[in-house]
């Protein structure tokens, strides 16, 4: 099970930063930002080998379920 940043959102933020720098802003003046969207991924193969079970609503909420 993994709970981490949404990479497309992080890439979007990086693109916004690059655009601001190319328009003339100084990188030192830009605030530090990070992705506020997170994704949940569940590896069912590993979970089964460990004897773990997950509620159906948790699996439905997961962005990715690896079989």
C-alpha cells in the first residue's frame, strides 16, 4: 500500500514554475510548493501473501489496485 503525491499534478506545478522563471522571475523569490493531491495504490498480490485484507470501500477509493 502506498500513499503518495500525484505525479501529474507535481509535473503541472513544475511547468508553472518553469513558466514563471522564463517570464523573468528569480527562482530565489518563488515560494516552495508541493503537490497537494495524493494517490492511494494497493498491491493485492503482496497483501494476499502477507495475509492482509482490505475493505471494499478502501479498494474503491484507491487510485490504483495492482492485482
